[in-house]
C-alpha cells in the first residue's frame, strides 16, 4: 500500500494530510524515515510517531459495555463509540458493533472493522450462543424452563417461534438465559411473556468468549483473537 493510503486506512490522517506527516518525519518504514507519500510499504513495517500501527490485520476488540450508552453512531446521548480511541473511529473501513445491546443492558460487546466478521457472528444460520444474566421484578416460573427449551414460545407480534433456549433459574427472581438467535429485545420479551419483567440484564458470554475471563471493568476494552469463533 502507498504510505498515504496506510495513514488514511488506519485513521491517522487524510490522504491529503499524509504528505505533511511524512515531511515532519513522523513516519518510518523498516527503521528509515519515509520520504514520499507515494512510497509503498506493508503496514506491519510502518511506525507512526515511533509506534507500530495498531491492529494492522483488522480491529477486533471486546468491550464491557456500561449501562446508559447506546450502540449507535447517530443517536443523541452517550454512545458506546465515545468510549473508544478517536483514531479507531477514523479507520477507513469504519468500525461497528457486532450486534447490539440496548441502553439499559450492560455486558460483553464486540467491535470490529471487519464486515465479514460481523456477518459471520450475526448470521441466523450460525446460531452463535449468547449468555445473559438477569434479575426480574417477579419470580420466574419453573414452567418457563420447559417452555423456552421447547422452541414453541411465540412472542407478541411475531409469526415464528423462538429457537430453543436454555434457562437456568438461579434465584427466585434471577437467572441465566442462553440464546441462539438475536431478536429485538429478546430476553426482555421472553421473560415478560412468562410474567417476569426484567429489571437488570447483562450479557456475560458470546460463543467461547466469557466476560468474566476478560476481567474488564465497565467501559474497558481489550483485543481478542477472532479465530476463536471459527
């Protein structure tokens, strides 16, 4: 890639601004100060301000989404993207969340600039399991365990029943639910359908990745290996 394309692709500056970055000696290639924006290099060989390019093979991170922020680029108020480095937001391919968590749901969220990765994890054909821990304002009936597992629960306004889901009741008004699909507000709607409205909801796992293993406080993020999902 041309150096100006590299600087733009990875969010440092525009291609037009790249010449000035290079003129000021901010870019080196294999230890040598770059001289021309049109020179070609591999991203892994480039240092910008003395630092290697971050995520040269694609950005894959997990973040502990806190309550109160939304997974949107356009809505007003606090956004999950406000928690991330500005340079990531400037990356040429853009970044997006892999699916969404609503404003009142916290927990594990993946962010990437790889559209194929998003599709692979959100495709209805993949059935990637997602685990949620919840608290409700009323007891969860024991009958919900069998109902959710049966694949026969039909949510209000829908014509196709939910896929079988695993419900574990861990207390009178709390539990754990594993889904294999991603319908709109699905956990809340399923529990409301059995008379147990959700008051607290946290996603604790996506496929093999568990929030507890990452040791992330709310709003913290870390890099992940995307191959764990293949």
